[in-house]
């Protein structure tokens, strides 16, 4: 998939379509997407751990239905409108299913991050003489 010319919304749509099988029947977890230059670099899903009692695996809780996964995907795409002025970082979508009411909830965390090594050459203080820059930089 060539991501240079594809909008971030289409890339997020692609991510959720790739994870659809894992998301279906997942009771809780986090979808994580790493972004660099407005392109998805890597993505994945952290499932909440499987619980055991006395060495035996407990029955699994009812997770996301196929329709809920589609709604989750659309919510993730729509939420990109709230992201502003950053091109590098992570998006984390935490989700959980409430089996008693057959409802689900999600929260979204945007984290911007940049590599300072690429900025060192751009930053030159205007108020310091050039001969003093060698001492500090």
C-alpha cells in the first residue's frame, strides 16, 4: 500500500479493516497506530490478558460484534478531525464491551512526538555570538 498519496483517514480505515478479525469478539483492548509524516508506520492491537483461576482459563466474555467493529472503525476515522497540527506520533484507541448491556465504549488518545536530533541543525539562537555557539552546541 503506497501511503505517500493516501489520506490518513484512508490509512486508518485500512488499519481497522486489517484488524477486523482480531477486533471481532475482543472484549477489551487498545488499537495502536504509529504515525510518521502523516503516514501509518505500524499498527497493532493489544488485547487485555486472558484470565485464569487455579490454572484454568476462564470463559471468555462476549466481545465486539461485527456491527460494533464497523461503528468503531467509523468513529476512529471521524475522530481524526480533532487531530490538529501534528504529523508524527501515536493514536491509541482504548475500547471495552459491557456484556451486561451489550454496549461498548472507546476513548482516543493522540500523542505527538518528534525526534530532536532532526531539529538541532534548525535551531540557532539569534542573541548569541557565533563564537559562543561552539561551546553549547
